[in-house]
C-alpha cells in the first residue's frame, strides 16, 4: 500500500514534519505600469524567479501569506497598486508581508521560486516581454518537485519534505538520483524514483502524488505514472517535456554520488513502479506504519 495521508493546515501528517503543504500552489502576479496608461495593471506570470525584474512590483499568493516584492526602480503607481491588490487578497489570518521585512533574508518567499538568485534589471523587460510572460503562464508549464529527507539547511533533522525545484524548460540533469521527483505535466503526473531514494522517500511517493492532485484541484482521474531510474520510458508527454526520445531513460546525469545499484524494491513491491494509475475516490487518512 502507498502511504495514507491526512491533510492538515500548514503541512501533511505523515509521521514527519513538513514545512509547507504538499504542492502548495503559490501564484505570482506582476504589477506593472505600461507606457501610455495612468494606472498599473496586475496579471499572473509563471511562479519562478526568472519572472522578477527590478522595475516592477510582484505579489505572491500562498495559503500562508501574501508576499509583496518591490523592485528597486518600481514606479510609485506600481508600488501603490501592489499594496492595494495585496490587501484585496488578504483573508482571515492570511495577510500581506513585505519580503524585505522577512527574517532569514526572505527565505520563505524565495523557496517558492526555487531559491534566491540574480534578478533582471528594469531595462531587460519591455512591455512586450511582460505581456509574453503572462501568455506563457496561461499556457501552463511543467513543474518539477523533489521528495527528500536529506538533512541540510532548513532541514537539520532529516524530515521528509516536498519542494518545488523548477518550472518550465525541464532538463534531465535536474532529476536527483538520491530522491523521488514529481513532475506535473498539467494533464498527467509523473513520479520518478531515483536509484538512491531511501525507504521513506519511496514509500511516501505515491501518497504525495495523490495529495498533490487534491491540493491543486486536479481531476481525481488524472493519470499518475511511476518510473524508476534507468528503466525505459515510453511516454510521449515525458519525452516531450525532457526533449528525450522514447525509451531512452538510461544513463542519466546524476546530482549525487550515492551508489546507483541501491535497490528500489520497497517502492517496487507496491506494484506501482512502471505503471500508470488513475486515482478514484481517494479518501485522505493518517499514515500508518511503513
């Protein structure tokens, strides 16, 4: 059996502590004043660091907070509209916060974008490019997530965590052999089990997949495909996302040094590796023993 999960506000009760909801969908909005307009406009853009620039304001909407990020050269009209729009998104205990006022250099904000890094200057983003960003968002981009309990910064106790790693333009070298990766292809979901994934990661993977469907309002009949590292993958959507010919999933670039011969039998024994599963009438429950 795959892990039984129970949804709890702020995390998933799996016997481990989680920093955030599984697949909690952060939504990112750009607030920009276009040439020839008096007021600033707000529109959705892909939730990734590459969408940011120093000439505009951005609002990130999550289940925990409404984050407001202000570019260094943002216009007064954009700053004003960002505050107003963020106030409109507030509800209950979910209120707006300015990223610059957050502790730990705003880590909780940047984690939703795959980490902090270089930001485009205002000159790098024309009005046409901003419109293009909005169109790109509407098309729907594949998303890559990592299921891991590797100890490290922000996870000193080795707790099982689900983190968004990248949006759009996915590459094979983004897959981590020591963990389980989840790919949201919009109409389908893929679970890729790395050869070095440990028991907790393997056994929790399918439960995370189901929980991801529920928390992101995806149809319960969305197919969930599961593959283990090194096996041939004959799926056209997977091949298109990663730009790889069908059935050519062997010898992948690795991001870890763990022994590639380590067994994934714990996950294989569930009967899900290498199969496509359609979820029906899933009822969340508390996880039992693994």
